[in-house]
C-alpha cells in the first residue's frame, strides 16, 4: 500500500476531524501518501481529492464538523455511482480508503469492499445506532449539548412550575433521548422503540407535580411516533381537559455543531489510528468501533445487516429515578 484516501460521509459528527487527523498522520508515518476526499461519496464520484500533509491536519482536533465536508449522495447508492467511484480511486492510484461515518456510510463502504476495493470504516454518528460500536464518534458531544439544554430548560420550568418537552435527534433510534433523559434527570422519556400513549404521559407529568416537583421535563426522540410535533398537537387539542400546557423545544442540528469533548477526540483518535493500522495489515472490509473499552473490529457485512439493540432495561431506570 502506498497511497490511501480518507473521507467523511453522512451526518457530520463532532470528533470527525480528530479521526481525519489520526488517519493522515498514521498513514504518513507508514510512509504513505494520504488524500482527503471532499464532500463524502459525492466528492469521491467527482474525483474531488487533495493531498494532505501533517500541517494540513494541524489545528483541527478541537473543531466540530468535518474539514473535508460531507454529503448525502443518492448517486452512490447505485451500481453506476459505485463504479464511477472505484474508477476515480484507480485513476488516482489510491489503494486503500478509510470511511468515517454512520450506518448508511458503512453500507456504502461494504459496497466498495464487495467490488474488491480495500476499505476500513470508522464508527461515527451522533445517533449511536451503528452495530459494532458501543459508542460512535460524536455521541458524547451531542449528549453533552442535549443535557446542557435540559439543565437550562429545568431552570425556567422550575421558576414557573411548567412542563416542557425537548426533542433530540437520533433518526429512528432512541439512544440519545434515553441517555439525555437519564443524565438530565427528566420526568419522562419518549423513544421510537416503545409505544407511547400521550394520555398516560400526561398522567405521568401530573403525578410529578403531585409528588412536589416544580417542573416536568419530557425528552422525546425525533423518530418517535409522538415526537415534538405529535405531542404538541395532542396537548394543543387536549390541554384544557388535561389541565396544563406542554411547551416544546426542538434541539435539532444544534446537537451536531458542538466542540468535540475529550472523550470524542480520544475515541476518534483511537479509531482513526486503528483503521489505518488495519489497512496496513491488509485487513479490509471491516469497521473500527469501540466495545467494552477496547477497539473492536467487525466485518462490514455484519455491521450493515445487524440492527444495534437499545437496552430497554435502561428505560425502567429512567422511570424509577424520576421519583
Ligand atoms: P450516515 O452514514 O450518517 O448514516 P446516510 O444514511 O445519509 O448517513 O448515508 C450516507 C451516505 O452513504 C448516503 O448519502 C449514500 O451516499 C451512502 N449510502 C447510504 N446507504 C447506502 C446503501 N444502501 N448503499 C450504498 N451507499 C449507501
Ligand atoms: O444521522 C445524524 C442525524 O443528525 C440524525 O439524527 C438526523 O435525523 C439527521 O442526521 C438529519 O439529517 P440532515 O442533517 O441531513 O437534516
């Protein structure tokens, strides 16, 4: 191996830059040339690549987002798009690729691997829904942003004895909502994995006031059937009968734009380094993730075909701890 590429794909996640830096410097240390591919798979198809040296990745470890840019690229889901990408890589004489991203991006990595191109993935998504990694790059930062928002809402909610819902990201996965709910001391959590009855939720919130709480906070996952939109509509239509209002805050992309925490920088550094080492050992078609405190290597076909389970026992703690 002489020349490798690195790209970031899908939703940007705080810590992606630390991973890019680790891949570039580990690759250069092996005596390779390293190319940065801009805008994810869209840049790969277009051949948008630049050589990266040590100094090009200086001063980025502390920055959120991705200096390489990212994209959602429908064309890469097609056979033609994937063939164009491999042609670009061959033309540029790139013989290995590190792909930093979430579920969709790693499914794309698997497609390249099935075309016999050497790839290694790095687990990175704020949703934390990627099989093969207990924590993905960006989750810790996103969680910290969510709990800061919950802490702030609690201050104003307590001053007025109000009920608030806060919607967090996560696509179809309730991980961010559940963990933010526990770490933020919420009264209730609504996630896609468990059906929610808004009437029962209203009773839970009223019960919190009856237990003497000055506030009621519900953390809601964007992917839940009753997300911010659904619950807001329900409480607007039934608020008078229920006897209280539910004010809504949608955190949205604010969660993705944070400065990476120490945990995310270290995780990204470990995974970026491990992925590059795997390329140098000729171990391809795998994802570098994090399991039980260690770097874990999982075949991409297993990653792409397995749904990461959410431990629903944790939802029970959330209920007990909201006493
Ligand atoms: P994430 O990687 O954060 O989950 P996406 O699901 O948007 O984000 O995926 C990022 C990109 O990965 C997509 O825009 C597409 O280019 C590529 N991708 C997603 N799914 C597939 C697939 N089934 N086959 C090939 N490429 C895919
Ligand atoms: O996958 C990361 C994520 O932030 C999800 O939580 C969210 O549903 C989605 O990306 C938003 O995508 P976009 O930034 O393309 O609107």
